[in-house]
C-alpha cells in the first residue's frame, strides 16, 4: 500500500495539495527547482473570483492587494461595461500567496525541498517504489506528464505581461479586456490595476498564431486607452509565460497523477487556473487518502474531478472556441448584439467568472421569473 507522496512542483497547486495531505498525517515531499517559494510568481496574474476563493478555504487574505467590481470589454469600437455593487474578484499578490502557502505546508508537516529540479529519470526512480504516489503539479510544461507519456495538451497561449508604477488609473476596481483578432490571435489583452497607480498590462496569443506575444504586447500598449494609462509611467518588469488551454485526456496512470496546469485544469476563456486547479487538488488529496487508508483506486481522481468540473471546463472551452473564431468585425457584431440584448445588465447581476453552468441556470431561471 502506498505511504509516501511525492509532489513535483511547489506552485499554488502542489502546495495546496501538500497542505491537505500533511494535515491528514500523510508523509509528503514536495520538490521544486526554484530557490524561493515566490520565485517566478510575477510571470502570472492573480485575479480570482471572490466566490471561488471563499469556497476553497485557503489562506489568501494577506495576499489581497485590490478588489474588483467590474470589467470593461472592448472589441474594436464596441464597449461592454459590466459593473456590480459588490466585489466580484480579488487581485492577489502571487508572490505573497506562494510564501504563505509554503509556510503553511511546512507547518502542516510537509517536506518542501526547494532548489531541487527533478529530471525524468529522478521521477521514474520514485515511481518504481510501490509504496509511492507521484503527483505532477509541475505546470504547463510538465516533466511528469512527459516521463509517463500522458496525452498532450493541444493548445497553449503564449503570454507577455508587464507591470507599471505611476500609471493613470481611472477606476482601480475595474479591469479592461481587449478582444479582437487585430489585437490577439485567439485570446485577449488586459489591464489589471493593483492599486491607484500600479497597473499590470498583459496579452496572450495562441501558440498556433504566427506573431509572438511580445510583438502583440508592443502593439497593445499603443491602443489609445492603454497609452493614456501609461503615459509617464515606469515599467517595473516584464515576463513571458505559457497557459495551457485544454485538459489532458488522461490525468492518472498507475501511481502517477497530474494536477493544476500540468493536467490542463484551466478556464480556456480567461486562462484562470487557480480556482479549478486548487479544487482539483482537493479532490486529489481525498482520493489519495482513501487510496492509502482503504485501497480506493487512484483512477477515482480522474472520475471525480471530471464529474465536478469537467462540464464547466468544457463550456469555457466552447465559449473560447466560439469567440476566438470570430474575426474582428464578427466580434464587434457579437458584442453589439449582446449589448442590445441586455448583456451588461445580465452579467452585472448574474455574472459568474468560474461557472458558465451556473450562469446558464440563472439565465433560464430569470427567463421563468420574467
Ligand atoms: C500571464 C498569466 C496570467 C494568469 N492569470 C491568472 C489569473 O488572473 N487567475 C488565475 O486563476 N490564474 C491565472 N493564470 C494561470 C495560473 O497562474 C496557473 O493556472 C497556476 O499558476 C497553475 O499553478 P500550478 O501550481 O499548477 O503550476 P505553476 O504555478 O506553473 O507551478 C509549477 C511549479 O513546478 C515547478 N517545476 C516545474 N518543473 C519542475 C521540475 N522538473 N522539477 C522541479 N520543479 C519543477 C516550477 O518551478 C513551479 O514552481 C495566469 C497565467 C499566466 C501565465
């Protein structure tokens, strides 16, 4: 019976899983190549829905740097303004979140070994021990997935983002999202305020597109609205990264599981991976504990996470496929039509960043109530 759990990757997902297992007395070792828990955190943003975060029961409150009430969606000349009376999402400091989870993992009893890059042979060596379970929480380009020949991820988004201080921010509680093929092929650009004067600007482009994300970024910051926000601002840093846009067809093989970006548990519409990744890590922890205590097969993880979140992730993929295939004019028309049909009002009242399933339900319930 397996007794030791080796987690490759001390990102948010690996650490969350380590905390859940260690709290139940399971012997866990986490390996990560980075030297400090917060290293590399600035490569991604930290926008998470309030409702999603509250459901996860993780220690995030000290990492909140801003709250968001709405979003402005731009498609060429059309603008959709969604604004709620209530906080819809938080902007988290990813570095601070990583440090908090690292400390929580250690105090829960997990071993977290930083500065330990795991190569395919190291990972295979651990897997040979019948008493071990391995979890690949090693991100978009997973060595664990490669070592055990898991099915690939079909589409990625290449991202480029930069942070600016002394930016001119009209409303720090709103993000701006820029859709249109002329801006980004199959994804979007964004501005996200961290405070009254600190702004993040980023863009993603599909790995199937010809241009790169850096040149798309250079073009994005010439947009009149964005140019006025960073006129006189100072760029503090810039980072390129990767977002997987689809789940792998298989996430369990023998005593090896994948979680988070390594599994592709991410919303294809926004590239947000934390809410679903953490939720799936919780399922992984429950299945691993049942496997150790009562021999429940590890394949239960695959069934359970797909049952809980598979439909929502599929709906995100369908939505992404739908809008990303419209040309610039098609998107403009789509947005104009949505506006005429009252989308601003509907999303302001019923918008749910995580669950299209819940939104569709509310749409029909509202229809019945009307
Ligand atoms: C530009 C950008 C913006 C984003 N914005 C948001 C957002 O606003 N909200 C949101 O929810 N999500 C967002 N995401 C997605 C989110 O960042 C990821 O879904 C999340 O970080 C996945 O966590 P993870 O722990 O699975 O992987 P990662 O955060 O990638 O962590 C993997 C860890 O594994 C380690 N590792 C990898 N290979 C090895 C190895 N061989 N040996 C040892 N260690 C290894 C790495 O060092 C790393 O620490 C964004 C992503 C990007 C790129």
